[in-house]
């Protein structure tokens, strides 16, 4: 694998993978650095959005919409029994959706000769990056860098994620029981979809 790239993209979310693939289409030698790994340790594309953000929350939002539509149609004479939700099957379906999309992105990047480096990158010079990978530190050089590092949960002062009642959006995607009440702090895309 080359250690010298025309373009290095930090982050493979919606901005990062589009930039990396486009640079590859233009014939550039491209590396895309992504910190996310699948539960089995494999490299994945998609960043926060695809792995633990908008896409899994949209899958669950779709499920909520189906339930709501079934309830709403009752006023027109079509009555379904109350739904029974199997959280394990629902979570498995959500995870399969994410897995299918990350594999698709990886194939697309591969076709455009984008090399995926899994790890956390940090600048060590004007044209160098150090990438902390599972097999050790790797140094790469580049002509251009695109930073598309995505988002991370905001910590609320005075509250600890050690408390099992407090979770971030990633934790919320893995809940095993639907709570009777839930307070969501933050009205961004993921927060609004979780609330829905």
C-alpha cells in the first residue's frame, strides 16, 4: 500500500466518502481515514451518519411510521391488533441495513482506487499524518487534505455517561427495552429522529 497520496480525506461520512470517491474519479491517489470498525473489527465506511447516526435512526423511524400508519388507518375501518415489538429482531434488521450500506460504500471506494485506512489520524506536519491503526502507527504524506471528521456527542455538565439512565445517541440505538418516558437533549437530525 502506498504511503504517499495526492489527497487524504479524514472521515468517511457523507462528506468524506463523496470527496474521496470524486478525487478517485479524477484519477488522484486517495486515502480515506476512518476510525469506525464493525463489531467484528472489520474496516467500515460511512462515519457516524451511516454507522450510529442518521441511517440506523431512519431505519427505526421507518418502523415507528409503519406503527403510526396502522394506528391512523383505524379511523377508516381497518383495525390491526396492537403491535408486538421484538427488540432483538428489530435491532438485527437495523444492523443488517447499516452493514449492507457500508459494504456498498466500501465496494464503491475500491472501484475508485480509494484506500481505506482504519484508525485515528492526526497531523504531524504540513503534509504528513500519523494514523493510529490496530497494527500500529502509520505515517502517510499527502499533497492535499480534506477534513470531514463528523460529529461526536456533547457531554452535559453535571451528568455522567456512567449513569445507566443517561445515554448518547449511539447507546440509544442499542437499547433493549422501550422506555415509557425519554428526555432527548439536542434537536439535531439524530435527536429529532430519536424523538420521533
